[in-house]
């Protein structure tokens, strides 16, 4: 399974890419696979202030609806509006075109609560 090593991962299967003090958030390939074909994404509002672990978005698939939680706190500064018309991008490219939102002012201390790629791979193996 593809687990990019430049990202941070949550136990809820979200990923976070840090660039300066900004972060891009999405769900992992594992989560997308578990959900099946994604049919709708409820995106957060730009300007929303979120805390680590807060509900950030909702992803609906043919199997279920699933809450997406913020892997780190910050302010939503951009959303991936491409997902309005093409939510399946999360299935086909979860670490690229399937990103959900970008947040600013990420607290670097919160990154200690997240996993590295190696830790996330071990976490997935434990769950199997």
C-alpha cells in the first residue's frame, strides 16, 4: 500500500503535509479503500477555526458516511472545490488531487501526536 513518507498520519486515517506552518489535509489510501467508491464530500468552510481532532469534513461513499477529523488545528484557508464535481479523486489520487483542505497556522507541537509513515504502516499491520 502506498504510504508517502513525507506526511504525518492520524489514527483516524487522515494525512497532513506540512509546508512552513501550513498544512494540507486528506484521507489515506487505506481509508479511501475501506470506504469504497466516494460519491460526495462535505467540505469545511474557509475561515473556520478548527482544533486537533475536531470534525473537519464528511466523506460519503456507497458504503457509508464518514467524519474526517483535523489531524492538527488551524484555520481553513483553502478547500478543494474540485471534489464537488469529482469526489472520486479521493479514491484515485488520495495523496494528490484528492486533498480535502489546507489549513494555516498549524501548531508544530501537535505534530508529536501524529505518526510517521513507518509508524502508520505498523499501525495498519496491528489492525489486520
